[in-house]
């Protein structure tokens, strides 16, 4: 019975999301869209074809819709009427690498100069300006946990993790985990650091 309900839901979404499917297949950014879908399916352990996975994500993850609409640019406002995005997730960054994953995304603002590939951003995060021009840059494989704030002209290095509720106002080196207000390093290259090495 569950399988029949699921198939009916996917069929309904296929009809409702026909314009989305057209863009999914033909848009100039389709390779980036495909990479996003594959990463989201891997994280959520969805064992579907990429097309069915795309429909599933559109159906059940409004935060994914925000990412998809970012990728397609023009036409997103019309599609939003058919399949609404998450209204409390704001993405003001155009230069975002493949594989962006947003978990929950509630009350999150993303205004960075650029974001690298395979980044992970949680809910109630602020990535934004410290004045009219200074914005953060996130390199590849960066994770920003719930409630964290990354403010101003700072660089978050490759493979680095910003802990929940941390406030980052200085550059974070590659392969570091930072926590606290203001943020300080607790791990570098997978190893705990001494108190002398914690400052950013």
C-alpha cells in the first residue's frame, strides 16, 4: 500500500512539475543541477534514479527548491507559484559550486561572495555582510552548523567546520573545526589543538 501511495505521489508530482522537469533536462546548468540531486540523494540515502530523486526532492524538501531555483535563474518566480520554495531561506549568492546541501534551512540567510563545491549549511545560519561591501567566502567542503554566523570579509578554508552558534569574524584555515563566540579552533587536520593554537 505504501508503495502505491508513493507511486501516486510521484505521478502527481510528474504532472505538477512538468516545467521543472523540462529545465532539469535542458537547462545550461543541468550538470550542476544533476550534481546537486546526486548529493542530496546520497545524504538522505535515497535509492532512486536521478530523475525520480529530483521529483522526490521537489516534493518533500522545499529547501531543495530554493537551490534548484537559484540554479535556473530566470523563470524561478513562475515556478515558485507551482511549487513554492522555503520562504524563510534567503540565498543572495550567485557563485555557488556543485553539491550545495541545505539541511532544514529555516531562518537562514546566505550572502557570500562565493561558495565552493559540496558545502553544507544548516538552519538559522547567517552568512553575510559586516558593511556595504564585505562578505564571506566559503571554499570547498565547508560545513556551517545550526545557528552559526559568518560575518564580513572572511575566508572559510577547505574542509572546515563552523560549530553550532559560533560567530566567525576572522579567516578560518583549511581543515579546521571552530566553535565559540568569537570562534576559535578546536581541531586542525582531525587532531585536537592546544590552547596556544586555538586563536584564529
